[in-house]
């Protein structure tokens, strides 16, 4: 079994609230993949993680905790609505198969988590294969 690499924290949620309250959400996002890299025989394989850094619950509507764009195209996931307790981290394994993920060249990935209050945290990275 392969050991898991370090979480790459690229973005911390920027508070953009469109609700009537002054509630500001704080979330931390990143990915985790094996020490062998993000690619395996089937495609790109990684774990997406979103942490609630607030002292109150944060809600995510269906599909909004992991909005994925790969090489400029949306990649659909089947992720239900999520509620994170204070300090809780949501983790989901994502597998993007070939040929959706490029087998040769660079894969540019953008993943965003958007809270019910409108806070967005985004992870962006290019992976060469």
C-alpha cells in the first residue's frame, strides 16, 4: 500500500457573503495524493479535502463542495449536499479517467468549494504527465 503525500493547501476561503447576516465562512481546501504522484494506470487519482475553520457549521449545496474544471472543461461529480461541523474536514476520493485526463502533456485542474453563504475557496494546479 502506498503512503499518502502531504496535503497541498493552496487557498483559504475568501469571505464573500451575499446573505443578509454578517456571517463569514472560513474554509481551507487542498488535495492529497500518493507519494507516487497524482497519476495511476487509470487516470488522475486524488483526495479532495475541505476543512471548516469556523466555530459554527458551514453548509454546501449539492455539487458545490467540489466544482471541478479540468483543461477548461467541467468535470461532473455526484456529491450530495454537505454540512461541516466546526473543525470537521470533508474528504472525497476523485478519479478522473483517461482520456478525460490527458495521458501525455499537462492537466490543468481547478477545484472550488462554495459555501451556502457564497464564500469560495479555489485550488489551482498544473500536473505534467
